[in-house]
């Protein structure tokens, strides 16, 4: 009880904080929604640091590997040559299940058999009609990061 006789409540987030958090998660994951940072908060303005997805040596040349991406997503890192790494969303563009890692230059969806090229994610055989969605990545100091 406070001194006016009313029950006190624990410190809860303000409505603005909750709404801004939801907007940030839905509209721009990892980005700062304008007007949502605390005044004078330099850390909030800088945004979260993006972590390492994999070590370059772990991604087989001529193949690829599945890795955890941001917000619980799964990415497929493709390495068509020693010095090239491409990232794609690992969900099949037909109905969304995860595709298998590349094998013999092809990426296969286990649900309905769509086949994608392992160098760039383009469709080789349907039922998928669109290529795997590209996710920009960069290689720095022998590690693969989101670009």
C-alpha cells in the first residue's frame, strides 16, 4: 500500500515501451523504431550487434550448410567457390518447409521435390516457381556475417 491507501503495483513497462517493442519486432527486426529509444540512450541508437553465422572453413566449397539466422530463422549459406559465399532463406518458396543442404550442386525441398541451384538458389524444377530469397552476407576475417 502506498501512503494514499491504494495498492502499489510492480514496475511494469510503459505502454509506449511495449508498443514500440512489438512494432520493432514486426516491422523492422533489429532496427530502432523512431521515437522508441529512451532520450539520451546512445546504446539503443546503435542497435544490436550482428553475430557470426559460421566460420568460412565450416561452409563446404561447392556446397553449403544450414545455420541459425536472426529472429529464429534458418539460413542456407552457399559456397559456390573458395572466395564466394551467398546466403538464402532456407524456406522453400513453394510452401515454406526447410530445404535440405546442397548435394551434387542441387538443393532439394523434401516436401514436394522442388529443386534449386546450389550456386544461387534459382529454381531448376518445381513446383516452386520463385528462387530462394537472397539474404545478404559478408565474409570478414574468415567468418560469415549478415551484411
